[in-house]
């Protein structure tokens, strides 16, 4: 039988921020929803039918992640521009990977300082053959020091505001989930920052947590709904809750997973696949959409709409 967080005794040694975080994750087992066994098949059928037309005429496989979906549903001009650019890892991107690895190590290395956990993460990632290891291998001393500083700050905030990850909670970090449709022509994938708990038969019990720095965004909500959809397609039982944890403020944005939410997430995937295929194949003119992310767009200096939008946001705070 799955061990749920609510079944374990509370840790009285928590500070108020940690206690608040733990309270949001605790709820009696009998109050958690029990889902229908046929739900997964219904969601897969919805996606199969919705993606059938797109899969019939595309030549290249479509890969959909949370970033791809939020991009294609945002400014299409920016999406196409970034689609044409080769991936160039930065210190900020590497920082996130290092911080997540350090948090993963904290499960089995309780009591270690954030700096020591980050150093352990850097050592392991530097020996890997993926893009993080390649970046670290080519980085100079100052770049590595910048990554270490940023990652340590993130891990320290996690350690200060989030309850320690006890093994009984069944914590899993950096878990990869995927789903394929129409012979692999359309693939969904995601990598979840942290999951806690698990289902008990058809009774929900898992909590999916995404860590963020900076301000809240509506895209964060959609990201987690996409993860909940992937988990349901994979396991057949939806997660109990999804939560964004904002490290800078030590606060949660929590949502209970419902069947309606999962259906909406599936329809968003279908719409995103269609838009991506049309934009990639030149079947539609991209629409420019100014938004809060304009300042970080690589086309910002060449985009009058984006500059006007930022000026308005600065004017009205």
C-alpha cells in the first residue's frame, strides 16, 4: 500500500514556512478523489482523434513539451524565431540543472549544506555527456563560479522554506514522462522537478511540484496541467494535486487535479500541435502577441510592439 504524507507524523522541527508547505501536502486519505478506471482510455481517445488530422499530413515528428506548448500558444513570431535558432546553453540554464541535481542529492544526504550539495551536483554533471556536462567542460573559472553561486542560492531557498524530503514521502526528482500518438509522429514529453507520494489503487495521492524563481505566470498553471495529463496517460490515475513552489517568496500555487482539467489540457495539446504544424510548414502567418515575456525575447530590440508594451507595463507598475 502506498505511504501518504498525511499518514506520517508531522515534523515539529519545521520553521513556519516549512510547516505551511507541509500542511498544503497533507490531507486524510479518505478525502482524496477516487478516479474512474476508464479515464485514461477516454483521454487517449480524445488525443488520438484530435491529433489524427495533423499526423496525416506532417512529414517530421512533432515534439511537444511544456515549453513548446507555452511558446506556440504565446507569441507566434517569437516561437518561429526561436525554433530556427540552435540551442545555446547559458549559465542560467545550467544553474537550473545543477540546482535540481543538488536537491535530488539532498534526499540521501540530509544535513549537508547547500554549497556542499551543489559541489556534489557539479562533480556529477561535469562527468556526464549531455549538454550540461559539455557546457561545464568548456566553461572558464568565472562561468563555473557564477553557476555555483546561482545554484547555491536556489538550493538554499529550497532548504530554508521547504520541509526536508523524507524517504517515507517517496520523493522523486527529475522524473521523465512521455506519451506517443499515431505511430510516434506526435510525441509528448516532460521532466518533473519533484513528485511526492503515490496513488493507492484508483485513489489519487501523488503531488507534482514545479520550482520557480521570479513572479507568478499563467503559463505555470498550464505547465502543471500538462504534467498531470502526462501522468494520467502513463499511469491511469491522475495526481492528487499540482503545485508551483516559488522559491523567492516561499509560497505555493496549488490546484487539485480534476477530470475537467485533464480534458482541457488534452484539448490544449491538440490545438498546440495544429498551430505548430501550420507554423512550421508555412501554412499560416505567425501572429505577434505582446506579453510579460517581451523583455526576454531575442527579437525585443527589433519589435516595436514589444517595446511599447513594456513601456505601458512600467508606467502602470
